[in-house]
């Protein structure tokens, strides 16, 4: 008996396995490749809104990574140029860490392009990519769209493109009404500027013939007062308002007719910038770099200032702050100091963060070796000068004394010094006998 299957047997078995009956019993499994691929979403906010002709409004662009981690965003946006004009692309707050190229936009073609990277990727449901500021140019309906060639890349090291849902928004642009009430505010005078005063006071002019006013305040830019709150005065205060953008709306009643509404924006931000931690990089004893960065959720960061407190000096209330951009090199580095970095937002709120900076004696000596050598040479020079000057002066004195003595001897001759004895014995003189007749006395 042969141990191998004959060709005929092999063919029979093959036909049996692939017969219709067998195939009918098999289970077919289909895989949807797109269902396994990471997804993301790009959206606009607000999706809808009503804005007055000539006014400006912001549209935020947000990223939802749908549970995954993304690191690159490429945006292509379109808008109707006859209805909208882009006056400020992207604003000053974004999750993008590195912009591959500056924003590109055209109010002629109604397009905008942005391309940036998020270092190390991000996982978020509502990450702000940027804020578009539009101006309503003409009444009508305006649609802003994120185009199909926009991309979101997965943070997988190979740049895999995520399946991305692209958002759109539609805005109603209403005609600008006839001139209404003239409104102003001493607490919040400029409508597009942020203030850290949450107690706004609004005042308006009263024309001749106006008997009353209807007003309201809310967060909508184009609300028309319904007349539920009326006054015959021309001032109203709104104490303890929450942070954000508020709109004061007012219309006047004259000759039995309500006039058009006037809208006045009040920007309130009482919160300081976000907490942050500056970093000090000590390059050497004379070069210290301070790096810092933070954000502000509402008005945005306006500027930074840096102050230095020398801890070896008497304490002072506040250091002298100077405007500084990160990284900032300290102009003078005390050996033991506190560096205060101050972040200021556009509403004037301040966030101060202090970090210690200490330079060791060894580093100071290493970086100032030339000073030590210079001082050593100066001390050595002073020592040598002192030594030689002193001995030279003594030698001059000795020569002068010798010369003076020699000249004295030449003028007066040599003088033998006389010895004086203090204890000399007393010598008695002999008595002299006086002779008569004037004779010579005899001894």
C-alpha cells in the first residue's frame, strides 16, 4: 500500500471541501477598516448667532480627539467675503505649541489656512485651536465652514491621518438700525477693552421729547429690550457682575414710538493669569536666564515684568520691575536673590511668582578668576613698592647724616669728646700763711 494520496483522491477531497454545501455552512467575517481607525472632530463655536451689521464677533475653533492623542492640525476654512471680513485670525490663545507657518487668510477669496503642531500630542474633548474675529459687513446669512482638505494627525510617530468630522456654522447678520440712544460708561469706556471692575455703571444721553427708556443686560450682542425694565433717568449700575462679556441694550420712547436699540459691550475680567513656574538657568556667575510663560482664560496675557530682590540687603516692600520678554537675562546677579516674575493680563490683573536664585561661591570664584588674579597682582605690587620705598628712604637718610657729619668735621675740625664723671672726689686746698711786711706767703 502506498503511503501517499493519489492525485485523484486529492482532487476529490478538494471538491468536497469547497462544495456549495460546505461553503453555505461557513461564517463570513467582514472588517470595516474605517471603524478601526482613530477619529477626531473639528468644530466651530458658536454654531449659530445673530450679529448686527458693522459689529465684530468671535468664532472659536475646537478639537475633539475622541479619546485618542493628536499632534498636528491643518485647517482650511472658508467664509463669504461679501458678508464677513476676518480682522484677527486665531487670537492669542491656542493649544498649538509650534506654528509651522504664519496664518494665511484672504478677505478677497474668503479663505483662511492654519498649520501647527502640538508637541507630545494632546488628548482633549474641547481644545481651543484658535479664535477667529469677524466683522459683519452686510446683512444676510453667512456660513463659515471647515473644508474637506483639513487634517488631524495621530500622535503615532508616522503621521497617520485621523478620520475627522468637520464642522460648520451659520450666522444671521441683521441690518444696523437707525441711530439710537448714545451710551457711554465711565467704568468701562472702551467697548472692546477688558476691565477688572465687576461693578459697571452705564450712562446715556436723553434727547428732547424722550419720556422713558427700556433697557436690559445679558450676554447676547443684539438683544432688543422688551420694555419690562424702564426708567426715566439716564444712569444705571450693575453690581457684582460675573466675568465675561456683557451687553447693555437700551431703546428710547418718544412720541409714542420705541426707537431702535443701542447695544454697549462691557468686558469684565477680575481673575489673574494662570499660575506658572518660571525657570532659572544659571549659565555662570554673571549670566542667569529666566524663562516663563502663562495664559489667561478671558482677556489674555498682555505683558511680563521682572524684579530682583537681593536677600543680602534690607527687606523692601517691592522690587523695581522692568518690562521683560522670556527668556530674560538678569542684568546684575546677586549671589542670593529672589526673582519675581509678574504676568499682567489685558484687564490689568496681576500674577506674581517668585523663585530663588543662588550662585555658589565656587561658581563665582571660577567665573571671576581674572579679578582674583588682578587683585593679587595689585597686592603684590603694593608690597614690593612698600618694601623698596622703605629701604630706599632709610638708605637716603643714612647717606645724608654721613655727609652732614663730614662737612661739620671739615669746618670745625675733629673734636675729641670729653668724658664727664659725675662722682669726682673733693680736693682740699692748702692753707696759705700770711707773712708780715707783704712777704711772699709760705706754703
